[in-house]
C-alpha cells in the first residue's frame, strides 16, 4: 500500500519501520532536513524535506494515490489541520493522527464530521495507561494485550524452575488438566513458537496464555505453578516514581479501585498540585534515585512503577527498586533500542507507549477486516481480533479438520456475548469474532488472509 | 564491516554475470560459433557463485562502508570475470582482456583491438552486452531483481549511481532500481527497432543499441558508425542524447506525464551546450572543409553528442578536424552528461553548481556586505553537496594529471597521454593523436593499460568509491 507519513518524529520512525518490514511503500515528509536524512539513511523509505502543503511535495508523494496518511508531527494542532486539509485531496485514504492532549482525545464530539470518519487517533499515552492497569491486575505478567474492552487478555509469564509444566509435552498437560488454559505462544532464546501438541516446555520459557473475562486467574496460576499470594491487589503496595501526567492518571485509576498508592515527585510545586487533585494517595517530594528514600518505602510487597519523563531514570530506579527487594518493577520507556535490554536489566515489565500504536495501525493495513490488532514481544507476535464473514474458509468447519497453518492459533472465540477458548471441536460461525495469534514470520499475513478471504 | 554479507552480495553478482552470459552463448550456438569460451567462463563464474552457499549465515545489514566495498570490489570482480570469454577464446591476453572488459563495463569504449571485425559475432555481442550491463549498473540490476537487500540496497545505490544527490523515484530502493532498468530496457528496444529500420541486421542493431544506450561506444565495425547509413547515424545521435539525460526525468515524463521536466535546469544546460558546440563545429566544417549542410551537421551533432555523453562512437575521424574543434571536444569530455544518466564525466549539474558558486563569489567581491548563497533550481545548494561537487572537479583533474605522468613515463607523447587519460577517466574512449577515433589503445605498455583500467573504473564510480579503497582509514575498524 502507499503510505504517507507526515513527521519524521520518533513516532513516525517506529511506524515506518514496521510498515517497510511488511512491504509497504512509504513516503516520509518533514521540514527538518536532518531528521529526513537520518530516516532515508536507515529505512527503505523515500524521505522528503519540505512542507506537506507544498504542491510540489504533494505531487511527489502522490497524495491522491495514498491508501493511508499518518500525521505524526510533534504538534497536535498541526496533525489535525494536516488531516483536515488533505481530506479534500484524498478522501478515500485512511487517516491516523497522533494526538496527545486529553482535551482532544476524551471529547468524542470533536471527531464526528465526515472528514474524520476514516480517521484513527493514535494515543500512545492512553494506551500505555490502559496497559499499565492491565499489568497491575494480572500480577507477574511481563506483557499484556487486551481486546474487546478487556474481555480478552493475552498475558505473558515466565516459567520458573519447578513449575509443573517444565519438561512436559503440551498434549500431555492438556489431557490431565481439570480446567483448560490455552498456551498460545512461547518465546525461547528470542525465537517465538506457536506450540503444537508435541511442544515441550523448558524453564525460563516465556509463554503467553489467553485469559477470558470471568475465568479465574488463580486456575491459570496453578497451571503454570506461579505463587497464588500475588493475586490479591490489596496485598501490594504501589509505589509510583514520577508524578507527571502518567503518574497522576495511574494514581487516580488506582484510587478508583480503592487503593492508596504512593507517588514520588521531584518538583515540590508539582507534588503540591498532585495533592490537590488526588484524595487517597500519599505524595512524597523526593528523587526516585535516592537510595535512602527508596529503602524507606520498599519492602517485599512493593510494586514499583517508574513513570518519570526520563526513561534512563525510569530504568535505573526500577533496577534499584528490584535490588532493594520490591517484588515487581514496571518501567516506561521511549527508545526502541531499549526494548531488548529491559528483561536483561531485571525489570519485570516495560512499556513503550509509541509501540502500542503500531498494532493499531498495522491492523488497518490488512486486506481483510480486522476489529482490533496488537503487536507483542517487540513485534515478534501478532494478535488480531477478526470478524468472520460467511463463506470464509474458517467458517463452518471443526477446527480440528481445518488444519490451521503452522504458526497461527485461534486464541479466543466470541459469539453473542459468550467467550470461549477454542479447541479441536470448535466450529466458528459467520458473525463470530476470533482472536488469531501468529508469530509474524514469512508469509504469515498471506496465510491468515487465506483463512478469512471470502470468494466473490 | 560485514564481510560475510559483502561476500554474499559479490557471489550473487557472480551468479548474475554467469546468467548474463547465456545470451552470448545462445548467439554462439545460433550463429554456429565455438561456444566453449562461454561455457568455460560460465563454469568459472559458477565456481565463484558457490560462495553464496558458504555465506548463508551472513547478517543482512549493510552500512555505508559495506556499500562502498561491495561496489568497488564488485566492479573489479565483474570486469575480471566478464573478460574470461575473451581470454578463453584466445582473442586477448589477461591484461588486454581486463582493459577491454573494464572499458566495456565502465562504458568507456576504448579498445585494444586493432581489428574488431575478425572477432566472432558471439564475442562481439558479449562485448556490447557488457557495456549495456555496466551502463545502468550491474549492482543496480542485482538490487532490481534480487530485492532482499532492503536498506543495504540504498548504500549500494549511493555508491554506484552517478550524481551529487541521490533521490529514489519511489519509496523502495528495489522498486526504484526496477523502474530504472525497465525504462532502460524499453528505450534500448526502441533503439534496436530504430537501427533495424535504418538498415542494420538484428544482431548489429542490438550490439549498437547496447553500446548507444550505455553511452559505451563499442562498435562491431572498424569504421564505427561511419559503416552505416546516415539515418542510422541520426538515430544514434538521438539515442545517445537520451541516454545522457537523467533517467529520473525520463521516468517523470513517461510514467507521470510531468512536462515540467523540460524546464529542468540541468537538462537546459546540457541541451544548450550540445546545440552551441554542434553549431560551432558544423559551421566550421562547412566553411573550412567544404562539407555540405547535412554532412557537416550530421558529423558535428554526432561527434559532439558522442563525446559529451562519453559514448565515443565516431562517424568521422575528428582528428582531421581543425585543432580548435578537437580542443572543444576535449573540453566536452570533462563536462560529461547529466547526473543519473549512463554517461560519465564530471556531470553538467556539478559544473552548473560550481558556476553558481563562482557567480556568488563575484557578487560578494562587488558588494562585500551582500549575503550570497549559491542556488540551484531555485533552492540553496546544501553546503555538503557544494563541497562534493567542488572536490569532484578537483579530484577528477588531479587523478587525470597523475595518470598523464605515468603514461608519459611509459613512453607516450604529451597529447596522447593527456587525451588518453581524459578519455578514460571520463569514460569516453577515443581521445586525440595516437588514441584518436580511428586508433586504439593496443600499443600502450602494460603498466599504462593497468593504470588506465583502474582509472576507467574509478571514473565510472565517480572516483571516491575506488580511491577510498587505497586509503588505510577505510580499512581500519572504527
């Protein structure tokens, strides 16, 4: 597809990288010629320096042929105006706008006109906040994705030495279990597998299971041999490092759940502001890298969440918190290069807000309908919630006789408000929604399309 | 430096070259000539290709340094491998074949053959095909049909495609390369048809179209284009002129119907130089040598276009022209065609930029408080592009003079040494005096031939890609 990205920002770069990987034709436009030169140097995109409203640039990027236009400059207003202005030129294109200000994103009235019908808002901070809450609700998980407003979660856990799963084949475990837990993917040595019956678990495997609304988390914890005591949120103390926008919003969410988090904020003025707006939380004025302060606050039941604006401080304070005995530390970061090191450094979970938007955008680029899409494991695992249409090969047959392509698994099944875990006997109907998880290798995209394609 | 991946790309290049010889082999079989030189050469190419299987574990990332190394070594390897049929056929020695093949790939067109017509048709076909492959760039072809290089492809493209700034026509490097080759192929087919329409047989039309579109200049006749009809010569002039134009402009005009290309600054400068120089030559030939209008203009336009696009075809021995016309032609060699074309030389755009800088400095001398920035086509020339253009001019002259010193040391007279050096570094082919349009390079000492071979390759890759290989800092791990 032809994609135009306006803004050679870190956001634009993250998106461009994944689009190129999937074989799309990408133009990037920005006024900053250095950023453009950078981009052209290491991505297979055509990067042009100039203003998008310049007629020369518009014809260079062939705006009328664009299938998707992403406005991801540093300024909300700029992104919105760009989308409005380009709408006349290419009314059929899909639009995605990076909008940060909550005033814009929370007010759905603003996004009603025809010019925004095809528009998607990219709100990395809000996605990150939702993810954080999910992560706190699913203890020990290192990564979570949620679908259908939280009705389905995919959650990743690390298998410990001594887990009942270690050394067993997947098919043996399934047969013996009283309740079912569906393992949809396993990461081992940076490689991602969609396990078949013959798959044998090792300790330190990182496995993803699918969790449905209403099912008990404790069953899944038993299945994986994880400590049950972590399950009660009340047993934990929540320590939030950094009282900026994210820190404030998380504290408020936790307050709504009846919890009383502690927030550490470096600026006295901002700390005062937090106290004014929060009710149950404690706000401390201090530095999250101050050893004495952390020592005082952290014990074995502490969950530390690093949300300051400085990602290096986030990482360092998370590692420090872990060293001081916190049972879990979660950090927010912005540099894609850090994605691989978070687990090495001993941080339990790391959230990259911009990365959360990639899945959303990639979902729009599929040639089949997709209701929700997320990328996991730094892009190595693809999860798509797809509506099934009459006539699609996946419809009307027992899953067992279907012969799913290798590397794809049906992780959840949604029909008329009912959620189930698919098994060999499941038959999908038209109108159902299915969560498909795949390991995003080779021609997976084509394989999935062949499952969903409706012949006309 | 990712040496394993570099080797892998080189082995792919060997595979590609081996496949390209199938066409020449087919010609040999159809015409009924000895196919063995090609079969043996393909066997050697096949052996080198085996490297591909050894380097399977290579990481695909390529950086700027890798791009330079691949293109530099790739061209040296290609010129050696593609010369094997000449050696195995017994027509040339090793040094001569390297010179001849390099002259082909770099689209120079300088030959060490005193009599081309004794060569079998298949050998002549291969000699022309080499030019055609080198014209648009053999590595660009690899990028076009083996689209696995991704961003690494950009590094290769930067090192192989001539011009001060590199833009892709379309987002992906592989698609850009494919479009360029498709265009090149299509215009070549048109050229073949035009030549056949003016009386050449299919094989000769193809041979000459290959050499024309590549701005190469190898002919299958000793008399070059003078052996063919005036209409063939006019067609040849037109297609050489087209080949000297930036293919980006061809793309815009043909694919997008963008007529703004006719207002392109470089195109106007290029056409202007061609028309003015041709008229001077034509009128002089009419006045001083009593040629009639059509003949004078045909010879003038043909030779001017042939020289400025660095093709090197001849339809008249311009060594017999008045000396000042010969000097004009020598100057045109320095100019070369447009950036992004198949022509060699310094390129019109660089000279336009240097001229703009000159004017800016003049303005500053007249009014010291005036802020002057050299502009090209309405926008300020970025300092690094300006620098690049200036240094290219300087290094071009420097390398040429160095080559003159060596050639005079091995016994050439000054005029011959000077024009041979210029004709090789600018990828033209014929010079004046003993290397004039009806002469050849056979008599030059082997040392001189080796030097000129390196000079030709350096000239085709715009000097830096080859020169950098001689500097230790390139090889140091940083």
